[in-house]
C-alpha cells in the first residue's frame, strides 16, 4: 500500500483498498477521495470497517491490497483522550515537538484555541472528560496537519458537552483548514458537521453525498430531517415518523460489539 502525498487538490485518495481478517473482508475494494479542507463523516454499523479504514489512513494498520495516498502531516484523535498521566497539560500538547520557548508558545496558543490556556500546568487527572478531549484536539492541531482523523471523539461525553465539542471542532476546522475524516455512529453529528456523509457497508461505500443543509444546521430543518432519514435507512434503521424538532437525543446506530 502506498502512503505518498496525493495530488495538491486532494488530501486522500483510496483505490481498491482491501483489509482481510481471517476469512472476512472488512474492506473490499473500497474507493474514496477527500479534498483538502473537506470534512467527511463516515457512518456504519459496528464492525463495518470504519475504524479499520481510519487506522490504515493513520498508518496504524496495513492494507491487504489496493492503494491509499495520504499526506505525511496527519494526526488522529481517538474516543479516549490518551493523555500521558505523568505529563502536565502543556507537555501533553507539545509531546514529540522540539523543546524551546517557541514550542511552549505554540502549545499555549493551541490551548487558547480550545479554551484551556489556564490549564497549561494542570495534571490530566484533574480534567473533566470534555477538557481532556479538548487537550487531545490541541495536541493534534498543534502540528498543523493536512489530514485530521477523528475516531468517535465525542462518544464518551454527555449530550451537552458533545454539542459544545462539535461546535469547537467546526471552528478549529475553519481556522486550520485540514481535511477531516470523522468516524461516528451519530447520524445527527454527521449531518451537523460534515460537508459530505458516507455510509460504509459490506466493505464498500453504499452512500456518499454532499450535505446541502444550510448552516447553522437545525435538526428541525426539513432538509436535515430528510437527509437524516435517508442515512438511517442506508444504515438499516427505518423510522415511521420524524423525530420531534426539539428532541435533544441524537440519532445513532447502537453498537452491537467492538467497533471495527
């Protein structure tokens, strides 16, 4: 599998990608392109291969066939913040970067962007779940990636914190302009954030369409509701009626085991 930099206008180009576990093809000839600065949300049931694809693009796993062209500058934010307990917040943000005053200043700017500049000298154990995930975002973006990979980064947060984190990711994407691939089970989250939404099933994309709902996106907007219903149907969830416009509970595909 190739991991060289794709053409200038393209952040990700995947052709015929295959990943096999035993006798099961999790990814089976998958095709995907992602433009620079574009935000793609990837939906799919548990075990459909969403995280497998993300791990391949992030060089954490290998493919059994096909080609994946990605930029060298890429970072991943996982569901768990994965902070180093023995390092303070600022040191977690700048881990792996050269030491010096410029690095400290860069780290502090990144913390300010996520609203945690006053927590630079705090220990990870003192942070709330949302604060820890904001540190993880700062750590990812301090490297100015061309590709940001998000693996269900809000799944463990409460509903209100999740909405705030979604807004923060949208704002950071506007500032830094990376291409973004978000893996999620949450249909409303996908429609709220993404430029495109794709559905992965049987190792291939069965849906890949732009989100044309006007921003800021209201779950009660008829266009939002219609797209939400179509995506749920593609995921095998059929609804008999629309969700109430003021229902704060996001539509999601309930996991039935470990995510692939």
